[in-house]
């Protein structure tokens, strides 16, 4: 069989470089297989964490609080940034808040702020921290929590800001924030609550 000059050059190049080609194919396949394994492992781990979360909630509802708290602390230590850790921290903080153990409640909210990868969970944690600090008359800390939400046009943030301003005697700023909160609020019932605050201080 006769080959053209270009074909001869290609064959010569293949003979000289076939080992490199095989090595490259092996590396490429390893990367693909490794990525697939990583994805599979990550999904398996997430599923395992979700099961721990679900079992923990059942423990709590069954009055097995010691087991519940053991799981909470394990998730915090082993998976601090995981979404289920943030969820269980919110659950735990509400428990302590309802027991009027506010400093304990703040501890679990702060863990979310410091560790979560989710901006949404950080927002929830910061606004709840702001409300607790407001109730404890820690106004500067409440303002820092609101600043950490990185938003100036959210009705929740503006409403709490109005509460802080009112608590510190700054009625002008309180009115300003309440009015802005109403402008951005889309839920009628919440708007009415803010309007009632306005009517009491005007």
C-alpha cells in the first residue's frame, strides 16, 4: 500500500509519539473517572448528612434532646458550611430563643454567619441576631448584624432598622426606615404592621 507524503509524515509522527498519546489518554480518562467519583462521593455524603438531620429532628420531637444536641455538635464540627448544618442551627437557635436563653440562641446563629456557604442562610441568621440584640438593648451589635446582610432595600432589614432607631430615640430615622420598608414590602399584612408602627410615632 502506497502512502502520500502527508500520510507518511503522520505515520512517522505517530510511531515517535504513540507512548505520549497513550499516556495522555490514560491521564484524560483518569481525570474524568476521578471527577465522576468525586461527584458520586459528594452526593453520597450529602445524602448521609440529610439522613442525620432528619433523624435529629425526630430525636428532638421524641424528647431525646441529648441525642439531638450530640448530632448538632457533630454536624457543626465535621460539616460547618453544609446547608443541613445551617438548618439544624436555625432549629436549635429557635429552641433556645423560645426558652428565653438568648445568648445560647445567638451562638448557633453566629455559627451560620461565620461558616455557611449560603447567603440566604446568612441573611436569616443576621436578621435574627439583630432582633435578639435589639431585645437585649445591644443596639450597636444589632446594627452590625444588619450591615452584614449587605442590603439596603430589603423590607425586613429596613423594618428592624426602624425598630433600632426608635429604641435609640431617633424617631426621624425610624420613620424614614419604616416608610422605605413599606415601599419594598410586597406582603399586605406585613405592610399593615409597619404602618401601625408609623401611626404610633407620627
